[in-house]
């Protein structure tokens, strides 16, 4: 539950940062925005992705029993705990990769700006 609340709280902070920084329609802050604001923006989005990944990872690999309901569509049959955990484990990969990619891209952009290069 903590990660879910964290996602909503940080999303609100991210919207506040974009509003205060006068971000454009794509969410990019203007060139004159303070470096701390840009770094905070990347950090917030990275933590949000990591929280999503943590939720899926906990469902897949955390202790305790899990109850899943539903069917597999064309394949028929009910979803077992093993299949449910496996699907959540696979779905955790994308947000972890997004977190890693965002961290690398954000660090590169911040480093280029601090050295006076184009973003």
C-alpha cells in the first residue's frame, strides 16, 4: 500500500514541478529552469516507475499466498497462482527497464546541460 500511495503523492509533486517550472505540452522544462528543478523532475519520474515495478515485483515474488481470478481467454481455464505470479513477474520487467533507461537518459541530459552543451 505504501508504494501505491507514494505513486499518487509523487505524481502530484511532479505536476506541481511542471506547473511551477512552466513545462511545455511534452513536459519539458524550459532552458532557463533551475538545474535542481530538472533533476527533481527526472528523479520523481524515476521513483514513480520504480514504485510501479516494486508493486509488480512484490506480487510476483513476495511471500505469502496470492489469489488470482480470471480466465486465459482463448486458452481456457482459470489463472492459477503460479501463472498469475509469472505474469506479474513478466510485467515487472517493463517498469524496471523504464526506470533504468530514464536514469541513464536523465543523467546524460543533466550532465550535458551542466557542461554547457545542448540538451
